[in-house]
C-alpha cells in the first residue's frame, strides 16, 4: 500500500517575520499542485501569528518549535498551549534535539508537553534520537525505546491520530552532522514502529515516523523509498522554497518509481 508522505521543515532561529511569510507564500505557491502529501513548516514563535495567517493550512500546516506543558502560571519565558491556540497553529514540535541537548530537556518533561499538546487538540510531533556515544555503545534502540516509552507515557490510543514521530539522530543534525545512511535510518525506523505497536497496537500503523538530520538532495531519494520512513523532516536544505520544492518533487519521483 502506498504510504501517505510528509515533508516539513523546522526553521530553527533563522528567519524573521517578513522572511518567514515570504518563504511560506513562495513554498505554498510552488508546491500546491503536489497532491496527497502533508506539508508543514515550523517557524520561530515571534512569526507565528503572521505565518499562520499567510497560508492555507490545508496546503501547509504551521507548527511551534516548543511549548510549555502548563496553561498558565509562574513560567517566565515560556509559551502556553492556550497562547498557541490563539494563533491558530496546527502542530507543536516537542523534544527537538537542540531542546534536549542545548537546553537540557528530559524525557519526563517532553511527556508532559506531548500530553498537553494532544489535550489541546494540536498534532504533537515528538522528536527522538540517540547521540553519537549512545550509537557507539550499541544502545541506540534502547535509547529510542526509552524516549518513546517515557515521552508517550499516558497518551490515549484515540489521540494517536494526532501523533507524529521524528527520528533525528543527534549526530546527523546541522552543519557538523553526518547524514545517517538509508539502511541505518530504516533499521531505527523499524525499531521505532515496533515499539509504537507495543504501545498502541494496530493504531500505531497510522503514526507517521519521519526522518530528519542532514536530509539533502543527495540522500532524499534513498531515504523516502525505505519501507518504514513516512516522510522527511528537513532543516537547512529546505530553507529556500525553490530548493525545498525541488527536493520534495525529486523524492516523490523516486518513491513513485519504486512503488510501481
Ligand atoms: P538539518 O536539521 O537538516 O539542517 O540537519 C535537521 C533538524 O534539526 O531538524
């Protein structure tokens, strides 16, 4: 059966409001003829109101890069689910590698955020991934299982329709990252799906698992054709709308020819 495919980008702390809006409009215009894929962009907080208004969310879903687990309270510097709701955004990314490794977020905290995002009606995109050391010790699967079992603790099976996972090995992300080989990524995606099936049974089949970490025009094709990779979560290679459009089309072409 053909997979439903997902393509999205986290803009990290790069584009200001004007740049985000023009990027989104450009991307929407360029990619709107591509049928049957889910597109999403996750810009900076300060751009979200304008970003959300700039596109048709049927074409491009808009996400936040982080969220506080509480609705309100003494949480200086945090952004509440209610505030995000007000902006009309669709999804919340939780536990991106930079949140975990630069800002010290832990699995239990990601879990509270996942539960809060789901209970407020957002799609929750939980990011997981092992470090280079963990990979070298041969414990990648254990780490991913732990991140999933804690991060998704208490998620109600009926809410899994709004749950997405991104596998982003820490060592593969950013300018100093080494992209994962398609074989290795597939092996980890298989393990992730196995764990999701243990947690949610048949419902797990509908949870998309996206690959992220140095996705580029040179590896997008071999990644997207892997059986357990449902989409590409792209950083740097997506921040120019024309280049992202070209990457999506190239990946879809490879997928279509493999699927025949
Ligand atoms: P990258 O970023 O594609 O620039 O490596 C990926 C990510 O952090 O999601």
